[in-house]
């Protein structure tokens, strides 16, 4: 009987941990998606500025070229 109780307790522990990790992962995924949208919008605007909006990244002012070199 004791072995059965131990197995049930182990299953409860595993289920609890699985629920917690899935909850944490869901929260993390939601947070990441919000941050990714903000970062991607920032990257997109920087990319457009850096390339001067030209075709295939050709162009851009000297000032922008200097910024690129600093990075």
C-alpha cells in the first residue's frame, strides 16, 4: 500500500511542477512576444535610417556611415 501512495505523491508533484513550468513558459512567451514587437519596430526604423531608405542598403549620409563604423 505504501508504494502506491508514494507513486501517487510523485505523480502529484510532477503534475504540479509541469503546470507551474507551463504557466511560466506561457508568461515568458507572452512577455517575449511583446518585447520582440517593440525591438523589431526599433530595429526596422534604425535599419531604414542607416540605409537611407535606398535600394538594397546603398547610400546613407556620411554621418550614418560613421555611426555604423562605431558599432
